[in-house]
């Protein structure tokens, strides 16, 4: 399911950012970081989210927008709160969040 895939990608991105943070902490110690690792991170974040991940999210948001426009409630939302007004999607109703 696309939602499960996106959630896993979010967890993976969080792990990648932790690795990048550790790699960058090398600067604080006055040591030389692994520039190949940093380059790989930059290349990944320049391409993958925009080309693959965000279009999938956009598709889900559009489906949610359509459901809300026709008055259907949805159990899908994009925030970690208990409800979301989805104001960033141009919606006025609150929808329950599924974790």
C-alpha cells in the first residue's frame, strides 16, 4: 500500500539524516568527514524526494482534497496530531488521523 511505503520512506529518511548529522559532527571535532558519504546524501536529497516521494504524497493529498470537496470524510491525514484541519490543502474540515 502506498501509505505504508511512504511511512517507511519517512523512517528511512530520518535514519539517513541521523547518519548525516553524525558525519557532519566530524567537523566539530576538527576531523575530515567522508566526503563521498556527504556527496551521496546531497545527490539523494536533490533527486529522490522531488522525483519520486513527493509526487506520491501529492497524489494522496489530491485524493484527500477530492474526497473533502465532495463531502466524504477521510481517515487519512498528514500530521501527527489527533486531527488535522488540512488548511495547507485548502480544506476547512477536521479529519481524524490514523497512525
